[in-house]
C-alpha cells in the first residue's frame, strides 16, 4: 500500500505491506502526493511538490523491499494548479484532471415558460 504522510512536516510518500502494515519505507525524497500503482506493482507514480509526475522502481522479491531513485517523467502541460491523476493498468498512460486557470465564458440559452410550449 502507498500513502502520503505528513510526519516529517511535509507530505512524503511511503509504502507498507497490506494487509498487516508493519515496516514502512519512504519512497519520495523531496515531498510528494497522490501515489498511484500500476497493476504490476513494479513502479510507483506520484506528484512531486511542483506537480511533476515522478516514478520510482519498486522491487519486493524475496520478502525484501528495494526502491529505485525517484525520477521525474514529465510535467503535464497546464499543471500549475492542483490537479488529480490516474494511471492505467500497464503504467504507460495517464489521465490528468487539470484546473483551467483562465475562466471561459460559455454562452447559454435560458428558456422560460417551456411548459407552455409542450401544450402546443
């Protein structure tokens, strides 16, 4: 299981066994949020404090945990504000919900007394 914890004074990413818990390992080195596993569990993705998508190799063979060095994959375009992401099962595609910082005024039509038109 992967989770964010603030015990160091800032959000960091940790992993632990599930179910059962017990030992935990810190995955992030400079802060992080929103950890996401692909289906195979060999890599963990999270957002660093500047909203860059970061990955860490995770090896849990032989009941041991070996972590790679966190490395930035990319910064999503327009990701200057808080957003959410998800990773697909194979870890090769990502879906981002990015906040649009420029409000767009969309035109709309208000229809009043529409029930009167139903009677015609």
